[in-house]
């Protein structure tokens, strides 16, 4: 469920400075532009807010985790003193063996407290069920979904504490459509980045920020991948990536399987005890 932000808590205003913090999605991966590298959600939001080039800052980098946003990206964002900050991070954490939702919540709380003290409206995101996009095997899917659910709960708790807006990616129309994803199935396509920018600006509009030009979902300027590129990525990069992440998640996957096996056994045992035939009672003839 998308977190609701009360417009009465902030005076309607024009955003002049925008900061984007986070991981490779925040960088713009999945939306390549010829001769310009990655574009993505940040420039789309900046255009919607009519933020000038010198008012736009993107501190994101690929592979970033929540603690990276706190320790590596926040100082530059604080110096920038943005009116609006977008925080898109967390999925990399769910794929690591040292995942810690409580520590992530503490890091996000620090980020939102620090930027909030500057008067910045901070918009993080809650995540979708990415196992539906990448089509993971059963045990990996269950492990990842459990992690994402735990992460979303932590993010939701922090957002409610600060009274800030938050975009729920799972609730976005088309979030699970193939066209919304790049060839790697890990990052949004140009359409996906536009959808993300549209959702974020709608949250900002509800928070009292002026949206000068609504985000268009009509793709233009980006490179469109072919079917051959989809297949080639899966074979050359997708399967190796899945193998690396599987090894990192193996201990957690094993715990998920063990817990599932235990639950199944207890259910079977309890059912057996309930349905077991009663002990035979002595008949009247036996009593005599």
C-alpha cells in the first residue's frame, strides 16, 4: 500500500533542487541513451519539476546498499540542500547473506532525519515482488520474497515515523509487465523508469510540490533492446548472476527450506494425532 502524505504538513512550493540517492536503478541502468550513457528516473523527475541542471544532483552508484546511502551519498546530498530527495535502494541488501532489516531501518531513519532537518521532502520506495520478474526457482523465490517483505515493513515503519511520502512499486500499474523491464530483468526499461518517475512525482504532487510538466510514458530517445539481446543477456550474464547470488543466499535458503520442512512435519504429525483411531475399549463380555 502506498504511504499517504498529508499536504497540510508542508506549504505548496516549487522545487528548485533535487537529489537522487540509491543504487543502479537510481543511476538509470536500463535506460541507455546513445552517446549519453544512462538516463533513467532522475532526469525524468527533474524535468517534471523543472529543476535546472545546476539544481540536480545524483549521488547513486551501482551496487549501493542502504548503508552506502547513509555513509557515502548523504554528505554530498546534504551539501546540495535539496528541496526534494529520492531514495531508491534496498534490493542489493536483500540478495546478501548479511541482510539486516533493523540496521537498514536505522540507516534510512538517519538519512530522512538529516535531510528532513533541511526541509527536504524525502521520498523512498517500497519494493515489488521481484521474483515474479526474474522467475527464480522456488526456494530462491521464497527466500527473496521473505527478505523483500521484511525490508518493506522496515521502510514503511520509518516513513510513517517521519510522515513522508513513499511510493509502493508493487501497486504501480504495469509493474510486472515485461515491457517495464530491461534485458536484464533487474532494472527498469525506459518505460519502467518513466513509470517510476510518474509514480514519484504523483507522490510529490500530493505532498504539495508543484509538478510543472507531468511525466510522459511515451518512450523517446532511448535504445530499445531486441529479442536477441534479451536471450543473449540471459545466457551470458543472467544465469551467472543467478548462480553468484544463489551461493550468497544459500545459508538463508537452507533455513527457509528447513523451516518449511519442520512446518510440514508438524502439520502432518498433528493431523495424524487428530485422525488416529481411538484405542479399543473392552466390550461388555470382556468386562465380565
